[in-house]
């Protein structure tokens, strides 16, 4: 719960500190500008609120790691839902409106997470998961999207070290293998999820794991 709060608070603070012109810069998500990514974060906040208010009675079918659907194809931004996000973001017209909506919904999602019983079983995506595991899965979501946010904004605040380290651990569980120690947590996440191509040295260090990349989480 604490790690969810730290990661989410840091991401929202990074968005709040952006200048208006930053919203027109590309993000680390294929086909999305920063404004599109921030609009997606608003939808994410809605999902957190909906999920935490949707209790389930059956046993969990997923945990924080198996929550993710893993593919080998990075998103291009051409998926209908991705395209809808772009249109929604454009409808805000002014960055301050995106900031306001993210702060409003994001704060509510943060409060709901802090109040949630970690053992509560909730339903999402036709699966059942405990609230604790769901929020831990979202540490990965916030961390990766924080990296997406700052991909072309070197002046923006980076994600918390604790979130990077825990997300790397979860990605290694998904991969069934450890990333080499020579890769920083940030590099392991970017390369491992296909957000950045490995350098020659990184590819050599990855060994057989390089052929299995990327692990695209959806």
C-alpha cells in the first residue's frame, strides 16, 4: 500500500510540475504525446476507483504478477482504444484542465487505496484479485508510465527508486529470469518492456534472455 502511494504521488507530482509546452512533447508510449499519456492516467485512476469498489466473493484467480497479460508486440498507438485516448486528450484543449482532472481523480484513487483492506477480493478484467495484489500490480503501471512521461523531458522528476526496484523484481518474475546486474533498474524496465532497444553491451549481458524480449504488459 505504501509503495503504491509513493509511486502514484510521485507520478502525479511530476505531471503537476510540467510546463504547458511539455504536454506537446512525445511520450515513451508509441503514438502518444505527453498529453495523451496524462489522459490515460486519468482513465487509470478511474479504473482504480471502480475496481476497489467492486468486491468479489470467489477466490482470487490472479496475483500482482499474473495480473498482466504479456505479449511480445509493443503498442503502436493505432489500437481503437489508444486512438480514443488521443481524441479525449485533445478535447481537454488546455493542459491545466488535464492537470486538474488528474489531481481530482488521482487524489481520490490514492485515498481509496489507503483505506482499502489488502485482503479484500475485488473483480477486474473478468478476474478476481486481492486489493493488495491489485495495488502492487499498479506500482508497475505507475512506474512504467512515469518512465514514459519523462522519456523526452530530461528536466522532469524521475520515478522513486523503491518503485523501480520493485517493478524490476516483478518483471523478472514475469520473465522467469533475472536481468543482469549491469543493467540499472530503469534500464532493465525500459529494455525489458520494449521501450528501448538494448545496446550491444546490454544485449551481450542479457545472453539468451535477449531473444525473448520484449515483455509487453497489458
